[in-house]
């Protein structure tokens, strides 16, 4: 009885048992790559924004001491002056040990004692209403401190440009993989229609409209892509969850801070894959039917 | 029911099922297969189309199924000009026809049940509305016990009966059948002819292309004869 029911629910189009599993595999791989691109773009953007926010809330002041004072005295006087400026949370003179610690990874221990180091003041700004470089410079000038203020805007711009580039590349990779999936569906639809030419003629002569026939192909490939997309997304979600689990909130590397929300972000992948397949299959089928091929 | 109607007669009625005027057909660069065919099939009429092999019977049917377009003349179906139809208009005409193809055109991946149900499924109607009709039709053509079998497992005669069941299951306004009894024995041929006659009594116009002159004569229907691509005459 069930066998008879199954028989009578058979799809109108014959199955392409040889090609469809391979097509599904290709789409699953493309969806996996698209998901990784999306996660990479979001994580890189998150890292860049974090760095830029950190840079925006800090400034560095290089102090040049007067003839009658040491560098440490000049830095301390500058820090005291800057601490009183509106929009500054904290200003601290950087001692030589701290400055050497920053340089040690780059130049090593051997030359550090002989190296003339600049006298620096690190300034932490109010993130909600940060003091501008102009107001810091004016305050220092009024206090008679010869100094240069660096608000890190140059470096911040580089970080933001790099983040924008990475995001653009990731979006391009996502679109290319979506295009690749669409091209695979177009090819499969054309091949399927060529192989099933007599079936299509029979359907047409029995009253099927072009839209109805195209609908059969779009349904078939949309369902196939949805299934393959679910597999690809599931693997990508497992990988993303693993990275989040292993790396914590900071990520396995600081450049890719993966969040749990990134895992959820991948859940629409089967729907997107199905939509791409649906549109590609329908347009291809209609073009082929109307072209009489 | 003149085979060679005058032009005035052709334009008088809008209720005829088929009207051909000066219809010709030829493949590009090839000889004409049909020449100056004039034909009217009034609604509810029954005709045999006979003639030797190569006379153009199948080609004439393919023009009527709108699988091909005439290269000359005018073609009207169900009172409307069908010679220059857009693709989007074809399904509306074809759903009013039931066609039995000489090569059956059955779908091998579908069961006998699903093959007969195909034109009904394509209309989008719900299964409950037609499932009983399909079973009844399969019983009628003697395939009630083969519903779940696929065409490759059926004999030539069974395939032919299946093709006929699919053509008539929608109770179409026009049935076009190309050698519908060519693969069945005489008894089944007579039974199928009775099926066509039953549908004809209900108002369906029937045109059967057959080389079986004896069957045509025994049917009592009007017989149209094609020779060399021309309608040579009609015998009532």
C-alpha cells in the first residue's frame, strides 16, 4: 500500500541519478566556502573596529625637555598638564623601562641601553567625549611644554582601510561562490533539459505551460541546493563553533575574533542557496523553452 | 461536412472545432508535405483520416496539436486563430485536446497511474478530484491491475491503451489519435473504438489517423483520405 502511494507521488521529472549527487557535493563545498568567507569578513571587521576604537581612545605625546630640565621631569610636567584637560581620563609619563619593553621585541637587548629614547606621555581619552589633538596641543603650549601630539589617526586609517579591503574581498569571495553555485545550476538545468527533451515535449503537448515546466526544474534544484547548503553550512558552523570554543572571545588569533553570533549568522545559508538555485534554474529553463531548444 | 469548403463557408461559423484553409507544410529546404488542405471538423463530429504511409497524416495531426506551424494557409481551433499563437497561449488550447501519439510518448519513470494522471496533475487540480477517474479509465482500458507498473514493463498493446487512457482522461473537446489501434488485437481495437465513439456521443470531436481502411469503414464515421499531402476526398 505504501509502495503504491509512493509510486503515485512520483515526481513528474525523471531523476538524474548520475549527476545530482555530484552537483549536490559541489554546492555543499561552495556553500561551505561562502560561509567561511562570511565569517572571515565579519570577524576581520570586528577586529578592525576593536583596534580602531582602542586607537581612537588613546593619544601619545612626545615631549622635548627644556635646557634646565630632564626628559623625565618634562614628561611628568606634560602628564600633569594633560590630566587637567577636559576629555582626558588619564595621562601618564612613560618611564624608560616601559619604553624599552615596547622596543625589545624589535631591536633586542644589546643596543637598548645605548639607544636614545623619546620622552613619551600616554594619554587615555574619554571614549564618549575625547579631547581633540588641538586642545591637547594648546594646553601643552599654554603650560610651556614643547611637545608633539599623535592621536594615532594615521595608523587608525591604515587599520580601517585594511579592514574595509578584507571585508570587500570576503564579500567578493561570497558573491563569486554564489555565482559559481548559480553557474553549476545553470549547467545542470541545461544538461537535464537536453537529456529530458522528449519528456519536456510530452509535458508541453499535455498542456504544461513553460512556467509549469520551469517550475518543475526550479523546485528540483532549489530543494537540492537547500539540502546541500544545509550540509555546507553545518560543517562551517561546526568549524566556527570550534574556533570560538578554542579561542574564546579574542579568537584563535587577534585578527579573527569569532563570536557565537557568527555561528547563528550562517543559518540562512540553505535558504540563500535555494534562492540562488531557484532563480538560476527558472531563468535557464524559461530561456531554453522560449528559445525552442 | 465538406472536405473542400468554400471560403465563405469557412468564415460562417465560429463553433467548429477545427478549420483549415489552404494549409500547407514543408520542412525548410525540403518538399511540401502538405498542400492546400481545406478541412472543417464540426463540433461533435467523428472522422477517420486515412492514406498510405508518407501521405502526411502524422504531419497534419502535428499541426493540429500545435507541435508544428503551417507554412501556408490558416488554422483555427475552437473558433480561434491558432496559426500564430504565442507560446504562452499553447497550453490553453492543448488542454482542450487529447492526443494519442503513434510512439505513445509515455514517461518511463512514471507508473501507469501517473502517466494517465499526467494531464490532470499538470492542471494543478487536487488528487482527490481526479484519482477515481484515473483508476476508472485504467480499468476501462484493461489495465486496472497494472496501475503501479511502468511503461517499459508493458507490452506494445498495453502501452497503446495507456496512451489512449491518458488522452481521454480529461474528457477533452477534441481527440487526435495517430494509429491508436495499431498495436492491439482486433477485439481490443474494437473496444477502443467504442471508447472513442462513447466520448464522441458526449460531444467530443474525434479525428483518428489510421492506415486501417477496414476499421475506418466499419466504424461508420466519415473517412478523409490524404494522398500526396492533399486531401483527396471524403467518404461518409
